[in-house]
C-alpha cells in the first residue's frame, strides 16, 4: 500500500502497490498500472504516518484528559462524615452539593450557628441534624477527598509527561476506587 496525505485538508489517501506515482517538481501524479491517469488532488505528498514523537504527544494529551475526567469523578464521590451528635452517614459530593454546602457555611458564618431544626440530607435521604461545626466538618471531609485526588492527579500527570513510549503512557491509569 502506498500512503499519501493531502496537504490541503490532511485527508489520507492509500493506493494499491501497482499505482504509479510520479513526482514532477514536487507535484505528484498518479496512473494505474495500465497507464490511465487518476483524478486526485495535486496536493498529495508521501505519508509514512505520524512520527513516534507525534504518537507519543497524542497519547500523552489523551491520557492527561482521561486522568482529568477520572479526577472529576473522584472528587465527586460521596464522603462519609460523623456529625458532632455521632450520626455517621454518607453525603453527596457532586458540584451542586459542594456549592450548596459552601453557600450554607457563608450564610451562617457570622452567627457561627445554624438555625434551630437545621439538617443536612444524607445520601440515603435521611435528615441529619447539623450544627455549624458539622457544616465545617463535612466541608473538611470533602476538602480532604479533593486534596488527595488532586495530589494523585499531579503524580499521574507527571508520570504521563515522563513516559517515553505510548505503551508507558497508556499504563498510567487512575487507581480503582
């Protein structure tokens, strides 16, 4: 198979081995084995495929993107927290829940207290009585999870950047939860 790339649009062209390619002043023309001219763009040039360096760079970019996605999943995993009253539950950690928690902490910060009867909803939909310290404690649990995931992301990104083969890049994966 003879491979060419169109420099005008990066489309790849493949010709059977019996097609005759002639280079005249940097412009290739193509004929069948029987001598019939083929109607192809004049902007075709031989193409051996991406270089090893290009393949490595492409793999690194794709793996870094995959790790970033895994990081987003990791920081959004539910977290366990035991309230000051001793109620151990699991709580959502998606971006909406984190934003709501942040807003509640800011809303009650001046008084450093939650209103009477205030509760937070656990993952199992239980209404757990929460103090201001509980809001802060849940935020700390979320922060610890996020910090650990961020540190893991940085280690893995460094491994991807240091990898010298596509196989080594693909071997860098986010650990299973």
